[in-house]
C-alpha cells in the first residue's frame, strides 16, 4: 500500500513537471527550431522521446559551453537562459512527448466524435 502511494505521488509529480516543461519549451522559443512537437527537421535535431538523462546532460553542457560542435553556438544562448530546474522540467516533457501526444489525440477524437452528428 505504501509503495502504491509513493508510486501515485511520483506519477503526479512527473505529470506536473512535464506540463511545466511544455510551457517552458514554448516560452523560450525552442519550438522555433526543434518543432512544436520537438519532432526536429532537416537542420535541427529531434528531441522528442530522447532519454531524459541524455537531454539533461546535453542542455547542461550547452549551458556550460563545453560542447564545441559546428552548430553549438546556435544552441548555447538558449540553454544559457535555463535554470537547472527548468532543464529538468523540459527534459521531463521531451522524454515523454509521444505519450502526451497520443493521449491528446484520443481526447480530441472523442470530442470530435460526439459533436460531429
Ligand atoms: C535557433 C535555433 C534553436 C533554438 C531556438 C533552440 N535550439 Fe536546441 N539545438 C539547435 C541546434 C542547431 C542544435 C544542434 C547543435 C549541435 O550540433 O551541437 C540543437 C541541439 C539541442 C539539443 C541536443 C540534441 C541532441 O540530440 O543532441 C537539445 C537537448 C536542445 N537543442 C534543446 C533545446 C531547448 C530545450 C531549447 C529551448 C530552450 C532549444 N533547444 C532551442 C538549435 C536551436
């Protein structure tokens, strides 16, 4: 029972963080390059569903300026604006983006179905 409660609380916390992450992702304009669903494009990497720990590490390294790829200068100013907590929230959102998307699709589908006729 206790484990179950802890499980529920942990689940609720990660849902809250992911929602906050989506707001931050929009607020800082990340979608402008990486896409509204973090799907990426020919010039910008996809972020959706990459492992949370990988995303956190990358964002911290851009923030610290320790990544020296050709195009890291494009990404660095955006990472520099993020606090550690914001990086975690954005990573929570990005790592779980597919599930969010499917859930939303399902809800939209239901709404559309009942008001359609
Ligand atoms: C002006 C365009 C631009 C914006 C805006 C931008 N990025 Fe990026 N981002 C890039 C580019 C270009 C790269 C690849 C850089 C490289 O090659 O090292 C990148 C790389 C990344 C990576 C590493 C991806 C990987 O697979 O290694 C992450 C994570 C990331 N961005 C997150 C973000 C977040 C979060 C934001 C918003 C705070 C953001 N980006 C805003 C252009 C952008």
